[in-house]
C-alpha cells in the first residue's frame, strides 16, 4: 500500500481539534478546582450563574434553568436539590402557576457565587492576559464560526444571552 501524504486541511483540522481539546480540558480542570475550593461543582456554579444574574425577582423557572445551563446536565433537578441542601438556593412553586417551580439564590448562594466568580475572572485574566483584546475577539469569532457551521441548519433550542446584569433565555 502506498503511503499517501495527509491532506493539509485534514492535518490542520486535526491539530486545531487536538489543541482546542487539550486547552479546553486544562482550563476546565482549573475551573473545577476553583469550584471545589468553594464547596460546589462546576455544574452547580452554572446554576448559580443563571439564578444570580437573572433580573427576575421571583426566580428562574426550573425548565428555563435546565435549558440555560452551559453543561448538558441531564438532571438539573438533582443539581438544584444539592444547592437547596447546601442552603445556596431555594425552590418554590410559582404564585401564577403552581406547576412551575421557581429557583432563587439565597444570600449565602449569592456570596458563594460572587467569591467564585471573582476567582474565575482572575483565572481568565491569567489565561488570556497575554492576548490583546483584538486577539481575544478573533479567538471567540473563530470558535463561534467553527461551532455554528457544524450545527445543522434546522437545529432549534434555547440560546443563552448574557450581560453583566441579567440572563435572558430566548427560544
């Protein structure tokens, strides 16, 4: 069998994937360590992130929360249960529709969120501080381009839009 040279696009695609995978795994390990130090898991932090950044005074509906998690948590209820047990969130039925369960952060939950978030911001400054703003924008643009080009055109589902003060879940 003749030894064929690998196509350059295939090789670069593989190298990009491996680099992204290794960097992503290392960065996630660092994030997991911060969360562990604060007594929560990374998926639990994601729940706190959504409930602490929402503008809704009444809480986040459980379904919207499950749809908005960064992790593909099959069991958002289990994550919320652990946060309730640890006194970081409360869960209550909606006054408008008792079938809807609302999740709200407690004062302690907000405190854990704030401390963890500051540590994560510091980590991101360490991870990306040597890059210019333009380079960070370009990385984000290219990763979004790679991701969204691989999503089927007919794929649907909620998207998560973030700002510094609110979280909006949009269909």
